[in-house]
C-alpha cells in the first residue's frame, strides 16, 4: 500500500505541476494568438468585399505585386545573409585572437537598433544627401541614390539579419567534430570538397533554422520599410496604408493573414527540412 501510494503521489504531483504550467500557456495562446487570429479572420470576411478580400490579394495587381516583391526581397536577403553568416561563423568559431570579442560584438551590434534607426542609417549612406551620393557626384558628376529603392531595403534587411544568423551559426559551427574535417583532409579532400561534403551537411539544420528566422523577419519588417519604401510597395507597408489611410480594415486583415500564412509555410518547410537533415545524418 505504501509503495503503491508512494508511486501514485509523485505522479499526481507531476500532473498538478503540468496543469499549473498549462494554465499560463493556455492564457497566453488564447490572448495573443488565438483571439487575434480569429478576429483577423472575422474582420477580413465582413468588409464590403466579404470573402473576396482573400482573392483580391492575388488578383489585384497592387496587392499581388507587393506580395511578390516582399517574397523576392525576403528570399534574396535570406540567401545573402546565409552566405555571409556562414563565412563569418566559420572564421570566428574555434578561433581566439585579440579583438575577437570586439568583432563579435560589432557584428551583433545591429540587434540594438530598431528598424527606423537602421533605415535612417541606410539613408545616411545611400540617400539624397548620403555618403555614396556625395562621392559619386564628386567623381562622375551624377548622384547615385539607392536608399529609397529595393536596393536600399535589401541593405537595411541585410544589416539587421546578419547578427541573428551569425549567432546561430557560430554556436552550430563550434559543435562540429574537428576529427571529421581532419579525416577528410587526410584523405586528400580540398577546402571546397570539405565544405561541400562535411561542413555544410553538418550545418544544414542550423542553416535551415537561421534561414527561416531571417526569412520570417524580412517578410514582416516594418520599421525599416516605413523609413525607406518610398519607391516600392512591400506588404507590411501596404497593410499599414490600407488600415490607416484607406481605413480599409477588412483588406488590411486579409493581407495580414496572407503575410502570416506565407511566413508560416516557410517556417514549416524549414522545420521539415531541418528534421529530414537530422534524420539523414543519424
């Protein structure tokens, strides 16, 4: 009896503890995830267009073009960030030299800035009175301005995306087994072969995770777009315009759901790819 009761008591205590944890989680999920999502669906379907607001995202050129531009910008930003982040992570991982901590802190410095500040910094570099414009005018007589185009947005997105990817990949690179690289090198594999056959496959789960985070952040970035997107429409700015200037809450809700759906699909695919890679490696 004592043994049986003793075995039941810890099990009951753990159940009560699990329920205690489940309560705050359920409240958070309902207040910040479920209720806002349901409200978005209701608002999107009760406007003048009704359910056609969802179809308008793909059929009307303004909304469709902004969605495609946002997707392209996020994809290019993710690709470029992964390349630069992988190079930086492999250089910094396992190497300790004077000034390394300062260099890592400098690479992660953009995390301290909101999107508006990053946009302002891009303007200082590529705006009408920026450094690049002044230099090109002095050299060629023509001022090069890129801050307010998709190039300026790309520079801004790249700036705030690199720290997230670098931090993730440094941690993953430091966990690589050096014996695998040494074995490949002893068998005559060159640097390119080692990267292709050893390092990158081992880093694939981290690359998927970092790429998904970068893509999702770029898809929903608002502060930088608000500062720079004067010559191009990206979806966060179109949502803002529809909600504030056009007072079209239903269309803004439909666009928000479309943006969330695309981002969720990208995150789900990244998780599937990461899981498949881990399974294959095992």
